[in-house]
C-alpha cells in the first residue's frame, strides 16, 4: 500500500514537471526545499500572531 502511494506521488510530481516544463527533479526541489519550509515558517508566524492577539484580550 505504501509503495502504491509513493508511486502515485512520483507520478504526480512527474505530471507537474511536464505541465510546468521544469521536470521531475526541479519540481521536487521547489516543493520540498522551498515551498514546504516557507509554509511551515508562515504558519508558525501566524500562530505567534494569534497567540499574542489572544493574550491581549485576556
């Protein structure tokens, strides 16, 4: 089952690479090296912002 999920994800990355013209490797790098950490940092900043906002109303 995990092998099927892996190959479906690889297929999806290959298709994204074909559509954008970047290829599998560059698509993989952009998603997992740049996009994923950027989203984690963004959500962390939003979480800190909401936490500070909540503390002000207490």
